[in-house]
């Protein structure tokens, strides 16, 4: 699987993948994450302009996954305070956000993690309490549950970290 920066011409396909991911979440009991059209086209455009949006492309050159990855930037503001636990370390880290798959092929998360690990050896991610599928995926890939963080809007998320 190839991973590359998201291009403006990928917008429709990425938005379709986000819609597929929302439907998958609802079918799997995650009724409260990514509501109200989130992530929006404006969020994706901001990720693209900051060079932090990426797509996963299969052997047929079809975009089958997407994610936001930031590293080398200032720390994630919502990660400054963690409750009911603590981070594994305070070393510089990368953050994965908004990862989604079309569901057409497997291995999008594994490919994303392998690719991100080339740039940083310390990765943090958070997910909704109802997103059991993502929680299981994170634990299976060696992430450790670290505690609870709160988004800028006050929503709670479970925080995970992996030292690569």
C-alpha cells in the first residue's frame, strides 16, 4: 500500500471514505463519534494545507484510506492534561487523527502505523469510548491505554500511546 499526501483532487473520495467510516461506526455501536458531518470538508482542507493529510492507495491506485498525521509540530493542546492515568513518556511524539478506511481492503491501520513509525518513535492517538473497534485495533498493535483527555469542545476521549 502506498501512502502519499492528500491532494485537492482526492477531496471527493476522502469525503466518501469518511461517510463510509461513519456508517461503519453506527453499525458497530458507535453512535456519538464523528457526528454533524465531522470531519468536514473545511477540516480536510486545513489538514491538506498544513501537509498533515495523507491517503492510502492500493495496487490499483485507488484511495482506500485516509488519516491525519502530525509530528515535529508543537504538542497537541488537548494532550497537555490527562486524567485517570498518564502518558508513557514526555518525549516528542506524533499524533494520528481522523483515520478511516473505505472497508474495501484490509491493513489500512497497519500501513498507516508502519509509515508513521518511519518519522517518529513515539505515537499518540485518541478515540471515543464507544469506538470499540478502534480500541481493539490499537491494543492489538501495541498501543497502551494511558487515560482520558478532553477535546477543545469538552468531549471525552480515551488516550493511547505507543513507543515504536
